[in-house]
C-alpha cells in the first residue's frame, strides 16, 4: 500500500484491497481489516524501526489514508496484529525481522507499537467518526506456575504476565503501564521513551479486543543451577524474547502437540477469555486467530483428511462456548487460516490452512476441515468431528 513507509502510496495496492472489500461485501461477509501484520517497510526499519518513535507517526498517517480509501465499507478496523511478536521476537530474541537482540530496543518497540495503535485509532475515527469500530489483536498468554505451591514460581508468572500481557493491556485499556513492569525492567531501560500525553493517546476506546490463542505456557524460577531452559514455543535463539527476566525458565508442556511443537489445550482458551472478562467485564472480545499446523497430505481419494485439525478447531470452539456460558462477551471466531501460507521464519514448512495450497502449481484443495467449517458457518451448530470426512 505504501512501500516506502512514507510518501507515495501504490495505486495498484489500494485498488486491490478496495476490490477485495467490495467482493467480501457482495458475498455477505463483513470485512475486518488488519492494517499491520509485521510488514514494516525497510525504509522505516533503516531509520530505527519500531524502536524509533517516528514509526508510530508514519503508521498513523498510513491508517488515515486507508480509512479515506476504504471508508465505512470496513466493518472493523484492527490496527496491529500481535505487537508482542513485533516487539519481542523482532527486537529481543531476533527470531523475526529485523533480527535484533536488544532488550531496551524491544521495550521501546512495545511502547511505540502501543502509541501507533492509539494514534492510528484516533486518525481512523477522525476520518470516519465515532461510529468506526476499532480493534487490536493481541496474542495474550495463559501462564501457569510449574509448582502451584511455590511463591517463586507464582512470582515468575506475575513477571511474565507483565511483559507478555499487561505491557499491552495496561496502556490500551487502563491508560497506564503496570508499576511492576516499569520497576522490573528498570535495569534494562529508563522508560524515557514514554512521553507526556502518550498514555492518553494510547487509551482510545476499543469496540473489540482481538485475542489470538494457540497454547498455554508454564514457567518456574531458575535457581541458577544447570542449564536454563529458554524454550517457550517462539523459535530457537540464544537470546530470549522475555526481556530482563534471566531468572525465569520455561517448562515443556505435556502433549499432544501440533507441528509447531505447541501443546494442545482448549481449556486454556476458556481460562483466558474468562480472565479477560473478569478484569474487563465491559470489553467485547473476538477470537482473531486460533488454529493448528499439521502435516497435510493429499489422500488417494483426492481429499485432505486433516482429522487432527478438525478436532482442534471443534474443541476450541467448544472452549469459546464454555467462556460464553461463563459470561464472557465473545463476538466472533476466526480460524487460522483460510489457506496455507508463508509462516514467517518457517517459510512454507508449516501448514495452518483449512484449504491446502500446492506451492508448485498454486492449486487449492479444500481440506476436510474446510468442509466442516463451512457446515458450522451455515448451520450455526457445531458438527461432530466424525462428520468432516463425509461433508462435500
């Protein structure tokens, strides 16, 4: 849309997305637009990326232009996808672009991403009015102590929750960073990048809080003996995405696992949604990503029988139902993903789609999960797992 990050926009890109929005509406689908999914123009990264405050202003200018181009045709405007990943995986552990391993830069990126959201949200509403529905998507973490009776492990949960969840929820919904986050990371940064007026700008009312969920995590205090376990399901790196917590380690969760190595636990989604509802009872929620990567092969009958994915999605939608029964205000669910795609650092090795893509020919094949999911959408009733292979 704006390849250089500032200045000229690409007319072909704008035309493509405008036509896509029209086609969705014509098909009876309400478009939910995500403005940023980790695709930072190189020119902005060369100037410091998300560690540079100016990037937030460039993003707000881009958001304003998109609001003018796509207008009220977009049902929900999602500013950012998973700023935790952009900040910590990009600037702390370096497993995602730009591949930096600088804890102070990562925390600056956290703040500037939060600021970008607030500025962009206000820019969108400046164009479309207060009726414009605003969202952000967070990959919120379900964090459990390895030893529930251990005060040190409970404190490890608190500190990881501050970095992973409350670093975003605090300014977005409460208008402030948690005091324990500021104090806990004081040895990494002086937080001087947080300027007067920033928190008020960030704290723009949200119509929907997008929630991405795949797996819970378990943590414990690291005694200093032996080798510290850094594995947390977010790629292999000598540097940790968890800034300033060198005395915390991550414990392998019991299986079963997806092809990403993430354990499968639908109950964690119910737990997360009910926790959010308890803390923010008036905040509507939406599952903006939930799904599983598996090795999907085409069978002799020409179908892709992805029983494990069908079971995964079935059980997680049931988990959303349990949260609804518990009072959580959940407005929708998006399966990740419609099609197999480029899975960032893993390239084309991991298949999340309910539609298989042949990467040599680009031919699409509906997996059993796609037929199953269509039946769910058509009937608003959860089909049985076993029904998937018979649906056409």
